[in-house]
C-alpha cells in the first residue's frame, strides 16, 4: 500500500524504543525535512539545486542525508549520463506518505514564526492563512484526542 514499504525479508530488524523513533530515524537530521519539503513543493531537483536551496548545508552532510533518504526509499536518485554526470532527486510514493507530517510541521512553524526571519517561505503570510493553519492544527488535535480515546477503549476490551 501507499503507506507501507516492505523491506527484503533477509534484513534484520532494527530495535527502536518507540514508533516515533522510526519516523525520526527516517526524517531526523537538520536537512532531511527541508530536502523533502523542497522536493514536495518544487518537484525533481538536481543535487546543485538542493545545495543552493539549503545555502549553509555542508556538501558532505547533504550527500550523507540524501543517501540515507534513498536507502530508506524516501527519495529516488537518478543519474543522468551527461558530461559532467548529473544527478536528480525525486520523492518516491513511500516518501510521499511523509507529506502530511511535513505539512503539520510547516503549519506549526507558520503560526509560531514571530521570532524568525524565514528565507524561503512556502506560504503567503496573511491573517487568513494563519487562521486556516491554526484551524487545521486544532482539527488535527481534536482528531488525535478522539482517536486516542478510541484506542484506549479498544485496549481495555482485550
């Protein structure tokens, strides 16, 4: 399915403390969420374009984080046989399953941006947009609370 990536059966399972750690292992790091958000909004991009967008990302770190995202099947790396060789990155279907998480992160950042100067805003700043994002987060919180209560009830019915 769209949200499940099946690894090869021969791979040993990694031990984690919680489900949240799985997500953090996948998109944790200073640059990974920004890389994904950039590719989400701008589509397929070359390495140099990603580096330019991130401005202060060290090349070595960016390369490592791109490789990790590729290893986790979040992005696809395509080598274009030109001189010099060009490499393009795009988000896989599995990676697209992270878009709702990135949207929530973006919305939270949007309504908490008062002390920050944003270099690459992805939203038009207006009171209407702020209200939409606050409402979205509030609805998500209500859904979370409702789902959490249902999960607790299911847990007691074992």
